[in-house]
C-alpha cells in the first residue's frame, strides 16, 4: 500500500495535478476487486480512469495485442487506477505489473487525457461496453529495459516494436480506436523530432 502524502501540493512533475488530503489514509489493497456483478453494474453508470503507457525506444513504440475486452486488439500498456493512487503511482504500478519494469516517476512524460467509449467489455453483459478516461504517458526505455521487458502473457497475446510508418501499415485507420493509436504515435514522433529524444 502507498503511504499518504504529508502535505497537499500539486504533483507538478506528472502534469496531472493531484491533491491528496493527509486525513485520507484509507487505501484499497492492490489485489482487492469488487465482486464481478457489482463492478458490471458500476460500469453501466460510471466512467473509470485508466493510465496508459506508450513505451518508446529509438524512434519505435511498443504495441501489444490484448487478449481481453474492452480492446481485444492492438493497444498500449495500461489499466485502471486504484482509488487513493496518484496518476504517477498508477503509472509506476502498471509498468511494474504488466512489463516488469521499475521506472522513476520523473521519466513519465504526460501526453494528454483521452476519452474512450468501447463497444464491449470483459464483464457481462459484454455488449454494454465501457467508458474510460485515459491519462496517457510516454516513457523512453533504455536498451537494457527494452531487452528486459516482458509483458504479462495473461493480458497480452504478443507485442511488437514499430516505427511510425510500420504502425501505420499495421493499424486500420478506419477503426476509431486505431485512429487514437495513430494519433498517439504521431504525438510521440513529434515530441521526439522536437526534442531529439524524450528523456
């Protein structure tokens, strides 16, 4: 469990302001989950928050093919925030859980917030879909981190490093979620061309 912050500053390094009152000490356990039927009902009414990570290395980005809904196709690494976490804590946790990487908070560069309405979800009834807001970060991996990276096989069928051009050929621009991925890749490419690299 994460320790509560002792003060109330904005977390400026993430570019997602996060204010945490010190009196809030309750933290949901990382393995705790709502019962499936309760969570399914919640998804009918609530917009959930996720953190997505775009891993980059030498003008390439990592795309992963997910095994489950809501996006049973190519996507980036990420998943739900847990109540009480800051965005950067969620980003670090997802990097660790899904890719086996320990990444310092100052290496996550905020790209933006994206709203995604998926047609399907993993929970029944699947055709009711899922609406999420995705806090999206880009992280430039070192060569050793790229070599070490191993995605959770329960979550992902396969993964591949793509140049911007290769990803454009792999994705289908007529599919709305592929349009989002292509937009993210364009943003990363623009950031790299502007700064030379994303530290």
